C-alpha cells in the first residue's frame, strides 16, 4: 500500500479544479487519497452523499487528472468509511418510512465536538445518555440558540448508540416529520402502525421540538408516545431553541415532562472555544489555516458555529480561486462582506456613539428626552438599523424598552437630518468610519 | 517404474512442464517434475503451488507403472543434450537410471509421496474457448501485463466471460491491452477473475496444431484449463482489477491510419536515438504524414517521416518507443489506427479485430 506524495495529490486536485471548474465543490479539500494499488486510486470522501456525487459526476475528471500527474493509466474509486443510513427495518410501511429518517451527518460525532464552557454540561449529558440509554437522564432536553451544536449533539448520540449497540432501534426525526406522519396516519386510518412505529424504539431523538407548540393534536399524540417510551425506560432526546417552559402554547403536562429529565443549555462559544472549533473544522476539511487567521475569524464572527464554518469555507473557496494560501490579507477580504455586519453589535454602536457624544449609556437607556440625549439615542438606533439585523423591537429593547414605532421614527428622523444637515451627515460619516475600522480589526 | 519414451516428445513436454516448476524455492520438491508411468501413457507433473500442470506423453512403452520425482532442470538438460530417439527410465527407491545408446545417468530422486497434489479438471467444464483464439488473446494481453506488482498494476490478466463474450485485459499502469473474443456457446457460468501472467504465458507455449479448443472450469480459488495434452490449474490473483473501461479514452477526436510495417520500422529506427533521459519518441501528426523525431543527448538526433492517412488537426505527442514496438509486433493486420486527444492523454492503438491497446504518452517538454 502506498499513497502518492502530498504534492502529487495537490497537483491532481488543482488539475480537477482548473479543467472541470463546474464540478468542483467546496468539500473537495477534504478528500483524502487512501491508496494507489493495482492501478486504482482510492479516494476517501466524508460521507455517502459525497461519494454518490463523485461517482456520478467526477470519475473521469479525477482519472484524467491522476493520469496526467502520475503519467500512469490509473482509474479512481471513491469511498467513505462513514457508515450508511440507519437501518429502518421495523416493517413500517414504506410510504411513511421513506425519507422520514433524517440523514445523519457523518461529521457529527462526539470526537468532532469542541467542548467549551458554554456547552460542557450538554456534551457530558449527551455522552452519558449515549453510553447508557434510558438510564441516566431521561428525557434529555437540549436547548440553545441556532447554530450552537444542538443537532451535532443529537446526531452524535445516534452515532455512538449505533456503534455501541448496533441492534438498538434508533429513530431520529424532526418535529415536523413527526407531525406530518401523525396527520398522514390519521388520514389513512393507520394509527396503529404509527403508534407501533414510534413506540417500539430504543432511542427517540426529535430535533426542534418547539414546533410541536403550534400543533395540539400532535402534542397529544406525542404526550402518549412520550409516556409509553418513558415508562419502558427507552431513551428520549429532544432539542429546542428555548427551554421547555418558554415554548409557546406547549401544554403544561408536556412542559413538566420535558423538565423531568435533564434540561441542558448550550450557550454561544467563547473566544477560545471558537478558535478551537475553527482549528478542528479546518483540520477536518484539510484546509490549512494559520493561527493568526483563526484568531481573526474567531474575533470577528461571534454569532454561531454555522457562521464560523461558513467563513472557513469562504476562505477555502477564495484561496482556491485566487490560487493563494490562506493568510490575513485573504481573511480580511473574505470577511469584508455581509458576515462582517453581524460582527458589529449594538453594544459596539453604543460604545462608539457614547464616546463620540460624551454621554452615558445609562442616559441613553433612560426615559430622559432632552435633545443632548435623544439625538445620540436616535443616532444609535439609526446605526443599529444599518449595521445589525435586529428587528425594530429588539433595537428598542436596548434603549430602555422603547417600542418599534420609536425606533422607526428615530431611523427616519436621522435619515432626513443626514440629507438636510451637513453637520449631522459628517457626524454619521465619522461614526460609520469608526465602526468600519473596528470591523476590520483596527481597534 | 520402467518406461521407454520418445525423446523428442519428452523434450517438448519438459519444455512446458519445466516452465511451471519453481526455479528458486525453499522447498526443493517444487523444482522437480514427477513422471507418472501409466499403462499406456506417461504423465509429467509440475507445480510451484500457484500453477500446476499435468502433461501427457503418449509415445511410450511402459514395462512397469509408478511415479518418479526428478529435478526438472537437470532432467530437461539431459533429454535436450541426448541424441537418442528413445530414452529408457528405470527407477528404484532413490535412484533413477536414464539410459540412451552408450549413455547411463543415475539421478537421485525425491520421494513421490512428498510431491504436492495437482488438480485435474473434473466434471463438465464451464465453457470452451477456441485454442487459436485463446493463444492469440493471451499473446496480445500478456505484452501489456505487469511483470511485477507495482502500485499501479496487478500482474495478471483479467478474464471476463459474459455469455458468448470473452474479454481479456491486462495493464502495467502505462499501457493496457484488451482482447475480445467470441465463444461458441453461452452456456455455463459467467466468470470474472484475474489469471496470473505466468499462466497466460503458458498458452502460446503449449497450444499446438493438435489443439482445437481449451476447456475452462472455475473451481473456487482456481481456474483449470484442459488442452489436448495438458491440464493446467492456476490459482487466481487476488484483488480488484482497475475499471478498465474508465481507462480507455472515448473522447479522442484525432485518428490516424498507418501501415503496420511502416509504423513498426519507423518507430524502431527512431528509437535508436533515444536513451533513458530522452525517454520518448516525438510523434507529430499533420495532414497526410507522420514525423517521428528523437534525440539522445551526446549522440545525436533523428527525424523520420512516413505517409499516413490523417486529416485532423495537427498534434504532437510523445511515446515510449518500446511500448509501441511491442504492440505493433503483435499486430497481424496490415493497418493500425491510432486515436489521440491531447498530448497528455492516452492514445488508443487498434489493429486486429477485437484488439485494443491504450498507451500513456510521455512528457517530452
């Protein structure tokens, strides 16, 4: 078994990229040559979906490139060591079971999960649950904002369960699917099948359970499903974007049941965690990212992990299209579009504006309405509308709970003043420049 | 045993059997040939444990049946150097006496009980191949087969039998040869396996005028062949053969038609002024002509031009002359065609019907 040199492999990838640009996908960087034996170059992809795409579209592109680089008549095969979908062999009618199981992302395993202060408890609880189904925390309820790793933990539980206990029946679905199945079962008069399907599993994992809130009948059915499984000591894992009690219109009996196990919160990652996440994602995708760039990205993208990953992919794509290595220069350019706007928070704006006008934050948030305070406050609101994606209500909330019409009024007032009043225009331009400088890491 | 054999026939038999016997092995018995004297014929048996052969010698007079095991190469030398028409073999426990006119060799033997078993073709064969076709397919494919295992190729020839179609493919990573043939019947099991080069090389050697067809049967990890005089059992090469269809370019848009003899002569001459460093011969195709140029640093250079049928765009490509010569020699047709696409993409040489040869260019820049 021998694999080619890194330079040869890079050369092959480059040729595929230049000769067949339309075929190239962002994750090509993550492909790994496994071995070159008997005239066959085996290439490992991240998951089955990638393998199917490569098989369907890219066989000859890779073979040609490999032949040119190696000057040998080689062919290529694509494979993945990620296991296939979870078997769904419990005899449930195909019409329903088809496509209902969410595909597990093979990257979402515990080994790839970066533990930080914000998610330590949720992670520990997930590991404990996966290692002893139905015995430690039942149900496990994970909540947190979008893109913070809830789905990763849920799928990691499935992966681990599957490897520790291959015979366990796992059902991993979204809340939406549950509700749709329920409706379909009611229409077809196939409630027995439905109940059998959902009540004979060892592990039931439902993502985004908050959507159950709006569906009364589904809630009721889920209540019974929950009880059956819970009594049989079968594991239930749920995720939502808020704690059980805050899911609107969720019946109390469900709220109390959700809270009966462990409710774990995942918080936004701190700076160190973000850096660790970036480093790990970069390694998984075989993207070489220098330390200072990782720090830069982690500083500028604070929202969630999906955005971090998006930034990393953009860096990779840009470095490939410009054929240069990833460095600070490239990172600045890559982050200089819309993702940057998220990097500016209302807090930044308040900082800059209060310093500029020499007012106190407390005054801005108070009910005081002299012009010396109301003007900076309006400027803040105006800039917040421009630089952040917060809603009118949310912006109002930052300034002493003012309602949306106040923010709208401030926005319009400042807009008009910018057009008519040179002094105000200059002020706003100064403030914008300061904010942008901060955006680009000058401060 | 005691037996008299026709020396000529025995020499032929030993030629085939001797090529199977192992030459360097820690087990001396594998360097031997076993002669089994039966009532009306003798059987010469040899094996290197991967390939086994049983070869029948029919012009014999048997006085006493029984086996004897002798060093294959020594026996072969004695038979070759002798001048007699008939040689007599007479063995006791540990010595075999070989007698010709005025000659007497006493050769130490090995115990026949130690000789490993060699499979026969039992039962009905899976299918039968025309002997001449098999010989020619073997010749064509073996020339591109890898002689040793490299990371690029498998040293075997792929056999693919689907109904009436029999396809053989071999590649050493720089070239690939494919031969397609038709079977008389589509009965019997389909087959896909890799036959070692050593086995394939036996067919041109042992298939003679007497052979009409060769019977083939797959038995688990072995393939057994039966010809008029011999039964060959061969282990198979493990592993996955490269997807050869992917290697054969299908998008070539330049096709030259060239007289085989002209091409062969031109490439051979051009190759005279190449060496390890210059690697290849440059082929420049332009309307109606092919120019071959070569250069050997410190020796000189050559330009050879031959007329061809060609009307596509001008193209320049480098090839290893040895690869072209070996293929062109094996072609029987008067004309060959060469399909090309780019200087860095493989070319396809076609000559006889059902034969195809893909060859990787060399980079001359």
